[in-house]
């Protein structure tokens, strides 16, 4: 499962607005976060994502989850999505956006290093 860990202090509620207007890419690859949802305790952030790669259009959810050392970004386990280059790129860019928005954080364990 593709994922990016961001190590350090970061509040998910603070990321909701910043990630809600995320859009990047140029044809044939377009990536966008359409909506954001935070659970009541503020421990999980759900991102409604869309990735368009040429003819393939995928809508799915990314899960940003608080952990002891920081946050983890990955595809939601209940969201069926083909793990294409575009999906992996989106996960990596969301991780990079989190690092940019949360001073003192850094990328931890990931299996997407080539996309960062």
C-alpha cells in the first residue's frame, strides 16, 4: 500500500483548509482534492481525491491519520483504487504539502521516495 509518513507535530484540523484547495498537474495528469472531512476527535482527515491520467479517471479517498510520531497519508482501505503513477504522485505531493504547512516536520518512512 503506497504511503508517506510525516514525522513531527502537526494538527489535522489545521491542514483541512490548506489541503482542500489542492490541485496540480497538467494534461495528461491532473490531480485534485475535492473535499476534506475531519472526524470529531481530530485524529483522521479524509480527502476526496480525483486523479485523471489520460483516459483513466479515478475518484477515491485518501486517509491522513494521526500517529504517535506524526501523521500517515495513504489510500483509504475501503476505497478501491488502482495504484497508478498518478495516485502515488498525489499521495507523495499531499505528504510534501503537509511538511510545508507544519514547521519542524519531515518525511519519515515511505515507499514513494521516487515520487517526492
